[in-house]
C-alpha cells in the first residue's frame, strides 16, 4: 500500500508540473542503479520496500528526461514489450480465477 500511495502522489506532482523537463541522463542512471542495488541487496519483504524509493525515482526521472535514456526507452520494440507486459499483468488475475 505505501508504494501505491507514493505512486499516486508522484503522479499528481507530475501532472501539476512539479518536475521540470531536462536532459539529465545521470539522474535516471543513478535511480536505476539504486533500484537494482536495493533489489539485489534485500531479500525479505520488509526491507524490499527500499526498492520502491528507487522505482519512484526511476519512473520520475524517466518521465521528465529528454535525453538519451528517454530515446532508448521509447524505441519501438521496448514500447511494444511494455504494452504486452502490461496486458499480461492486467489479465493475470482473471485468468488465475478462471483456471481454478
């Protein structure tokens, strides 16, 4: 639940224009590295929430980034993969309930 609330607050701030667009690839790379380190270093659910901080920072920096990271993540195969993975994510609960 804290991750969900953090995401909502971040989205509201983004829509309100609290984040400036910039060419800051370093911030996105640092946020990604922090997220990966938090995921690798934590093995329990209670400490795994540190990765949520990294995910919020990563999503925010990628959303406002106009640099190389934004261009790399917006290439056609990655966008297609993101759409497909989201569709599978949305369908997982109905398929799981249907298969029981």
